[in-house]
C-alpha cells in the first residue's frame, strides 16, 4: 500500500522543515548538539526525495531543523526534586537549561502538563511550517508519535480539544519512544497511526525497555524497527544513520539508494 496516496502534502513551495523534540532533562540546545551529525545527511535525503517527487529543485539549505525547549522545568521548582531522569547528571549551572514536556509515569498515570505540550507543538507546526517530519528522543519520541497521530484527519475529530492547523507529516522517527498507557489517551493510538514511523531500540536501555517501545510500535500501521547495541541515547553508527536516511527517503517518496540495505522490503504491520 502506498501511504502517500491519500495524504495532504505538507510540502509547500520551496521549504520543508523537521521538528526535533528532546527528552526529559534536556533542552533544544543540548539535543541539537547530540543530533547535529544527522542534519547534513537528512537535508540531502529530504532534498533529493522531494525534488524527485515534485520535479522541482529543493536545495538542502531550504530544509530547517527546529529545536524547541520543553514547556516545563525538568525539576520541581520548589524542591528541585527529580520527577524522572533520562540523561547523564548535570552541573549546577546547567540546571536552568533542563526541560521536560510533562510530569508523571507513562505506564499508567494521567500525565500532568502533556495536553499543554501537545498544543504547544501543534502551534509550532502552524507558525513555522510547513514541516515534512518530526524526530524525538524518549519523552520527545512519545510526543512525536502523538503529534503525528493528531495530524491525521480522522483523529482530529476524535480529539477535538486540540486545535490542529497543519496537514499530516510524511514521517516520524522515535528514539526510545513509548506509549501512554492510561485509558484517557487511548484515542491517540486507536485506530493505528498511519504516518510512517521508524523506532530505534537500544538493547541495553534501562530507562525505556524494548517492550515499552514495542507497545507503541504495535499501534503504528507503517512501522520499521531498528535495534542497536547501546543504552538510552541517539545512536551514531554508520549503519543506524543509513537506516534513517533510507527510511526518510522512502517516506518522502524518493527512490531508494540500492547501496543502503532496508530493514524490510515492505512496511511491517505488527
């Protein structure tokens, strides 16, 4: 099945942007530092794919990556008590640059502040669009999947409490993502998310387990999964980067590079 057939195109004119969502305890600045090795290959992949599809040149320089900060401080202001920790310890002078998207345990609780963060991201898409895709890490990956879900036309009706003013995305990439388990959030995952999503799973990740990411992956119709030997981070190896480039090229409708081996010949429906 061609997942582009019924999708509104977010690509308008000569620009196409990608939204980058950091994990808990990080910031847009720190996430940019950790993922800067992705930017050039992604720009080239998106440029080549969209230029081929639209028969119109899209220079790599016209593709921007947006790195917003989370909407909430990662530590409780009154006590500086950690809600959760996903990253390495910080120096005292870095405390003020630690942000999150919500508070709570995704395995069953109602999440505090998540609705506000979702709307904040939806507003960013409208203000700075058009966006072609979204990439997130950990809590940012959970939010990336939800954002992609809400942009799909049928789900806008079921979640009318959110103001959605951007068309569906071509792709999402989730590093160490997870699904919100409370019944309140069921409509975000049922029916399955149609936007193509690539999930990365660290085999030694002690923060977000394989089973937690697979719960999210099972609610995605067009899904690819990449395992890497490591813990809770964005993998930098050549093999993992090639998988990303191939996925983004394919999702944007471009021709596949025969030198890059795909995880699967078709999308996996799990």
